[in-house]
């Protein structure tokens, strides 16, 4: 069976952002932590659901939601990174979110043209 790269990357991304969200909560940045946690963990959940889709339309719908959530997570990560609120470099997570967005975009383009 072929390895599902996007499922693996989105799962790893959720774990890494969960760690970051705990650091945000320790700084009492509850709103940012909640927004990032929701969007970052939703990516993998929707990718996982898409892998069990019953129709092409369902697959595209779930992957589209994953793509939107990835863009939202990227937005929050950029705010956290550029504001310096944690005093740590979040650029690797930003890069990971951008890679996930690119993969999801490619998946959607392929699915919509077939």
C-alpha cells in the first residue's frame, strides 16, 4: 500500500502545533492557542475523513476543508512568529504549514480535473 504523505504530514503538524499551543497557554495567550489548535488539528481530521470518502465529491469537499484550515493555521502561525509573543522561532512550523497547503492544493487540482 502506498504511503499517504499528506496524512502523515498533517498528523505530525498537529502534534507539533499542540506543543506550541501549550506554550501559548502558559503565556496566557488562550485565544491564539485555541484558534491555532482548532485549525491545525482540523487539517489531519479532514484528510483522514477524505481518505474514507464514499464519493469523489465527498473527497473534494473534505480536502477543501483541510486546505482552508491549513491556510488558517498558517495565518495564526505567522502572527505568532512575527509578533515574537513567545520569544521562539516558529518559522519551521510556518514552513510546514506552507508545504501542507501546497500538497493539498495539488491534490485538489488533480481530483477536480479527473
